[in-house]
């Protein structure tokens, strides 16, 4: 329930933010955005009120679900940061291996084989056959 | 014209000419199945490979590339919720739901038959229109395009009946995000937050990858499901190839409407397969009175698939008539043809009609070949829905990261995909329809551009709606789209 309210609030905040930015545009530039954002902000405000007044009809998400949500978000953030720092191939290799070992508790040998096979496939198909240059990292 | 058509057909199916469209089709199928290398990339890579080729092999090869990959992009959309190409994003709405329900084979088979038959409709209409191509194109102006996009936006109300308020808000946000970037009329930057990355707008591919593919992978992990279809790894595959193949004949109106919509939208330059797929989906959702769309309804696969492949035939209309590319694919096709001394347009249509038909038949052959070969591998492919999720999630995440990075070589695309992925997961979690967001997002710039052009032409006294029969027809269709459901509801009370 709190999540639903927060999401509705976020939608309203984004709409109002865009609306505020629209006022700084020229008359021609803000015509279509205003036509869209004015009714959207009214509807978003209405939705937030509905969510605030709603009686929860479902139990809150279990602790395990929340934990998994936070963990996958952390993994995702880690992948993005490591791709930026180290480049795609090293980041993908390390992520895949660590995820299999830590999250899914895959055995060392299976994790190594899956990681090697995936990285080799990506390298051959995209790098060699596709002629695509893999992004390099800021550090290496 | 018939003689040229027959000569073109003989050229395509003769030896060794047949090797070119078959080879191109196989290549396009493989590329389309692997997210990250789009059909556009393949066409661009193929141009230097083919520098020494003659006219006929060039037409055969590139004609097949245009149509060869679409179906396989839908296969990844159905199995993994990852659109192999942007137009296939509409297919995943019900296609992946069918896979989760253990109906992957049915969905793939339906996609195969809708693709092949939809492309046949598109090509048949293209051939029928050849004598009228120039008149058809000059009849389409800003007013007609504006009415078409409004109709596309109206379909949002049909796909969000279960959550109309959230649907409208999502659509409004989608449209607002579609306005991000440099305004083409005033050149001022809108909603870019001072970021140079957003100057050209929010890129479609990373946004779609995040909103659907990444969001589904996040959901798969969080839900703790053992496999995509929630069946055990040893479970027998559900679904029926026969049922999927026959879906076109069980729902002929949905198929025909999707194909006609796809062809019509393909004719309009700049609209593209993504728009065609979603508009067809929304149009088909009008027949959903039980609220089954989005939960694995085969009609939700049939409609966009027939539209996406019918669009190929339509997209050749501006190219053949005026030498104007109507899409990225036809722009690359035009480049390839011109580099080989073939100039589409009046010269090709009036002086070398046989060559035009070689292009058309090659496209026809590749669409059918893709569907037949894809169907042959549908069973082993459907097995992937019972692969343990714990192995699948990280592998697909890696592929998605690469797919976001290679499209434009921009790290910003990876960040964007991640943001949209988290937003898409939250939308799914709290019941906000992503399809409403996407339809509005892809139609936003088309809507705004043609709104301004229409108003401007009207102010200058150069636009009289009553002298434009196509616009009047579209207006009547729009009015009926709105009035009929209301009348039906009032009548049922």
C-alpha cells in the first residue's frame, strides 16, 4: 500500500516538474506539452488521493520479497557501475560468475562453465562475427 | 505488369539466385534472435560486403534482409519478454504471458502464421497499388497523419479498461517523455534536465528493453519462480502448434484488420513497425470484453504480428513511388541499392518494373521462409521456458546490458535502460499499464509535428478538410471508434 502511494506520488511529482519546466518554453514549444501535462497532473493528483484513501485489500509484501527487490537492485547498480569503470567484458564476466555463486549457490565448476560459455558466445557472435567493439571502461 | 511480375518470380526462384534470399533470411533470423544486433546493423554491415555484386543479387539479398528478421524478434519477445527488435515489443504483451502459461508453442506458431500471411496481405496490397502509388502518397498529408495518430492514441483507452485512470496518467507521462529533446520547430531544448544525452530525445530501444525485458527479468528473480513458465524443468511442453497456426483462421477479422492497419501505417513515412504493432494491438483489444488481453490471449499475438509483417509491404510504397525511404530499414535499403546503381522511384517503376518485382518477391520469400524455419525450431526454442530461472536471469541480464550498449555505443543508454527497467517493474507491481505509456511515447512526436503542421496550413488557408476524402474517411472512422462502444453500453442498460 505504501509502495502504491509512493508510486502515485512519484508520478504526480514528475508531471508537476515537467509542467513547471513547460512554462519556461516559448508559446509554440509549450503548446503540446501543456495540452498533455495539465490534464495528466489533475488525473495524477486524483490518483494519489484515491490511493491515500484506499483501504488495503492485500497484505504487505513479505520480508523475503523486499529483500530480493533490494538485492537485485544492488546487483543491477553494481553491473552499471562496473561496466562504466572496467568495460563490458570484464564486468559481465565478474557479474555472471559472482551472481551464480552468491545468489543461486551454483557450484564452482558449473558457474565457471556457464560464465565461460556465455562470455565466449557473446565475444564470438558480437565481437568477431558482428564486428562490434565492446565498450571499454573509464579505468581500463 | 503481370509479365514483369512473372519474370521477377522466375528470377528469384532460379538457380543460383535462390541462394541470395535464402542466405540473407538465415542471417537475418539469427541476428534477430540475438538481442543487441538489430536488423539495421546487419544491413549496414552488409553494404560493404556486397560492393562487387550485380543488380539482381543485391535486390535479392537486401529485399530478404528487410523481411527476414521480424518473426525471430517476436520469438525472443514471446520466450523471454525481450523484443528482438522494437516492433516486437507489442507481441510480448500477450505472447510472453502465453509462454508463462505454458503456451509458448501456441504463441510461436501463431506468430509464424500471422507473420507469413500478414506479409502476404501487405505485399498483395503493394502490388495492387503499384499503378496508383504516387496518387496514394500525395493523398496523405499532415491532417491525415494527425487523425491516424489520434486514432492510435484512442486505442490506449481500449487496452487500459481495467485501470483507466492509471492508463491515462501513464499515457500522459509517455507522451511527455516523447517530447523530450530539441523541439523541431523552435529548436529549443525541452525537458532535457541540462543533459546533452537527451538532446535528441529519449531513445526508443533502451527504453523498451528496460520497460519490458529488464522489468520481466527483475520480476522473475523477485518472484522466485523456478522457470519462466513456472512449470518444472521436466514438465511436458504445453501449447499446440496446430492451435497457433489456425488462430489466423479462427479470428479472421482481427488478422485482416491487423494486416490492413500494418500496410496502411507502413505506407506512411516515419511511422514504423513499432507504431503499427501497438496500434494493431490496441485495435484488437476492442474485442476483449472479458479482460483477457495482457494475460495470454492469442488475439494479442495475432494482431500485432500480422501488422508488423504487413508493414514491410507498405513501407516499400514511398520507396518505389518516389525513392523516399519511409523507415530506417528502407533508408538502408535505398543506400544499398543506389550504391549498386539502382535508383528506386519513377525510373525503376516505369523502366525496370521487373527489378522492382525481384525486390518484392524476395521480401515475400524471406517472410515465408522465416516463418516455416522458425516454426520448425519452435519446439526446442519453447523448451527454454522451462530452463531454470536461476541460470537464465543473469545470462539474460548480461545480454540486455550488451543490447543497450551496442545500439549506439552510449553508456547513457545502459543507464536509461536501467531506469526504465526499475520503473517498468514498479509499474507492473502496482498495476500501471506499460502499454499505455509506450503507445503514447512512440506516437508523441508524430502527433505534435502533424498538429502544428495542420494548424499552420489551416491558418494559411491551404487546408480544407472537406476537400480531402481520406481525411473525412478517417474522421468518420474515429467518430465511430468513440461512438460505437458508448452506444453499445447505453443499449445494454
